[in-house]
């Protein structure tokens, strides 16, 4: 822990906003790494993708509690955290309804209630916006973590979200191909662009809780609620849609264990 934190502080300094910026860059880089995997692993099976996305869900699930909800309760009590959760969930739900959401995270298929789109360009644009909305809570959570001043929890959360961004980045690239991209390079580019939103939101989260410390437990609850919404509304249904429920569930359990280990080791 000390070596990692010392190295991080040496690069970013002690300013929470700069730490949030570096944290956002790091998790976006993990997204890029996952997106570029498609250049060498061109046709991963649905089973493999479902297991990896299950792992991502497990990491996010554990991180929501160990790095956001519990520290938020310690910082300001349970009521502000609950209020934040109750604000975060409907905000993501509203964003989901605002964009005619295209559930193509893995297979490129659309949900039965998804309106038909006109042409390849409209379909791809909806796809990119949908995945961008999916990544927003992750960047916000990392920024809030660094803004809280607890470097250990923030580093654990950053690494956890970064690790789970690898399978997500790969899944986005595969879905981009299914959404109409002709070349693998452009699929990887789509995966990279989907993760870039995490950087400004990480900075925003760090600034918000640094300037207004009393909002910290509310912000932590908000980020946790948004992440939990993504897990339940997006990842779990996708990983259970093709008959791979068992391997996806096992992946989720592994993700929970990995995040718990990171939290204890780094926290």
C-alpha cells in the first residue's frame, strides 16, 4: 500500500483534484487496454464475455459498498448516504429513458422495447451514447473517492474500476463491430471514446466534494446508487440472456472476492 500510495502522490501530488484527474486517466487507460484486446482476440465466445462481464459486475458490486456506501456512512451517517442512493438511481434511470437505450453490450442485439432506428449512423450514435452513460458513474465514483481524502479507499476503488473496465472495453469493441463498424480499429476506437467520459467526471467529483465537504456522504451514496443501477439494469441481464448464468455468476463471485482483497490490502 505504502509503495503504491507514495508513487501515486509523487505523480499527482497531494491535491485531491489532481489525484482525481490522474485516477480518471488511469481507469480510462484500462478501458483502452480492454478495447484494444479485440485487435488480437477477434472473436471471443459469448460464454467468455459473459463470464468477464460477470466479473466486472462483482467488482462494481463490492466497490459500491466497501469504497462508497460504508465510507459515506462513516463520514456523515446512514441517512445522507441513503438520500444519495435514492437520487442516484432515478438519475441513471432518467438518462436510460432519455436515450432510446440500445442493449448491445455484448451481442449487438436490441431490447424488445427499443425503438427502431433509421440507418447505420443513428444506430451507432445511440450505441455510443448509451455506453457513455454506462461509464459515467464509474468516473464520478473515482473522483469522489479521491476528493474524500482517504487515499487508501480511493486507490482501491480506482484499481477495482480500472480492472473491471478491461472486460467492459473488450465488450464495447465487440458490440461496436455488431453495431456496424467495419474495421476492428474503429471498434477499438469506439471502446476508447466510451471510456473517456470518466476523466472529466472524475475531476468533477473530486472538485465537488473538496469544495463542499458536507456533500461527501450524499455524493458517495449517489455514485453507489448509480453503479448499482448499472449492475442490475445493464450487466446482469446481459450476462444472463444467453444461457450462461452459471459461469456469469461464478465470474461475479470472483469479482467480489478480488475487490474485497483489494480493499483490505490497499485500504
